[in-house]
């Protein structure tokens, strides 16, 4: 019998087993056409159907209105750190940044490279990014070009439980690590971007959801391939997109709809996270690293004691031997991290919790 391995990697990450099996089945001979989808032209009817279905699924799952374009781009979320300011910067205006972790910080750096002035609305570095705090106290200058947030901080394990009110200021969100994990009112955002490789599929495609009209701001000096307007006009087919990644996104979003959509998945995610945090808090051995109110339901970061590196190493190697991979914390922060995206089944959480209990009993 096949061994079950639970994959707690932060991204690329675990995908639904049913989706993996379907992709396997269709890989060599896509729906009877006699060849694989990776071999198909991005201009041919089978792929057209796929990209349209992927978009329709995403619109349905997130409740995206006709006021928004949905794009499938390349270059990862990291390219969006540059592409967003390139397209949306306004001469003489600053960009508001809420620095809640490494990914928000990297986005801010790119805006600086492009010469944008920065309004640092929140500086989480002071608290070592262990919290987000009360966003209602944040001050936004309505004269800025836009405001940038990172909705879920993959490395530090914090997330917004409430988004800041930026007034008329367009709000841009990097939702790479929590997109479609909970119900979000898309209308609050001018632009949302997310790499696919956590909740939506494999790496290689980046989803951009963008309010219509916003792309018109783009200065004329921005190259064709880096303009949102290019991809809007060509419906993400200006050049060859990552066809296989988009195919996988279609399968994952089909699966999400079968699960009952985002509300049903959110409920499961809440139960999964609550179980895991309870195991940490009740252990007297493990310690969560973030402010409880700001804990991420996607990336659960914890340490052993005050940061016992020897035991943490042992935890990683023994958990791997027990069929659980990817539990090492990000190299920037150390410790342990369990990434429990949509596709992580409850059985994976139960296995991890049981392993943690046994490990604490043996080593406590
Ligand atoms: N933003 C967030 C929140 C992330 O977690 C990551 C990747 N872990 C990135 C951006 C960078 O994404 P990519 O590797 O797709 O450029």
C-alpha cells in the first residue's frame, strides 16, 4: 500500500489528491484528444476552454464582479512587487506601505527602486513582525497613489483578521498565501495578486484581479509585457502563458467548488488551525511565535521552548521519518512552521498533533 506523506511546505505546497490523480490520468491523453495538454497550443480550443473555465471558477469562488479583470501572468508574486508600482505609481505621489513582514518589505523595496516615495503606515519590524495590531488606528494619506498590504505573512505566521480602511485610496493586496482560504469582499480592493503555488496550483502562474480602469494610469515608458493593459486586452494570451499551471488551477478550482466553495473551505480551515494552535498552547512545550489575535490560519509558526534549535532539528527529522514533511521554519526566522493550506486534509492535522504530543512527552 502507498505510504501517505503529509506535506506542510509553504509553497509549492500540497495539492488535493483528487486533483493530482486527475492530472495524472489526463497527462498523456487529455480528454481523448490523443496528446497531453502541455503539448497543446495556447491558441487552440481545448486550452481556450481551460483558461475560460479557470477564470469562471475563480470569479464564482471569490464573487468577483464584472467591474474586475482577472489575469493569469508569469514572474511570480515577486514580479508584481515591481509591476504594480510601475503601472500604478503617480508622479509626485507617495505609496502607502504596511510593512507586516518580509514580503511586504520586499514589495516596498521594489517601489523604492522605481523612485517612489514611501509612506510607511505600519512598521512591523519593530515588533519583529510578530503582530499586526489594531489596523483601525492606522493613518492613510488620501493624497497617496495607493496602499499596499500583504494579507497573510507566510514567513512570520500572521494575518489580517480585518483589513484597514483606506478610504478612497486604492488598496492593493498580496494574497499569495491566503487567497481563497476565506471569504473576502473583493470590492474593497483595487488589485489583488497571488502566486498560485499555495492555494491554487503549481508555481508558474500569478493571479491578478484588478478593478477595471485602473490599468489606464500606466505611464508610457513601461514596456509592453509589463503593462497590465496588454494582458487585459489579450485576455492573458498576449504571449504564451504557463499553460500547464493554468490547467492545474482549473482543476484545483473545480475541486474547491465541489467542496462547497470558499465558505465551506473557510470553516474547515478554521477548525484545522484551531486544532493545531490548541496543541501548541496546551503543550507547555511548544510556543506560538505570534500575537494570538493575529495568528495566520495558513502558516502556523511555533518554537520549542524559547527556541531550542537542537530539539527543533530533531523534530524536523523525526516528523519527516513519520511521514510529515516541510515543517522547518523559514530560514529568516528559524523554528517550526506548518503550512496548512486548503488542500491539507484534517487527517494531516490529526497526524501532526499526535506526533507533537508524542514528541513533547518524550522530550519535555
Ligand atoms: N508574497 C507572499 C505572501 C509569499 O508568501 C511569497 C512566496 N512565498 C511571495 C510573495 C513571492 O512569491 P513568488 O515566489 O511567486 O514570487
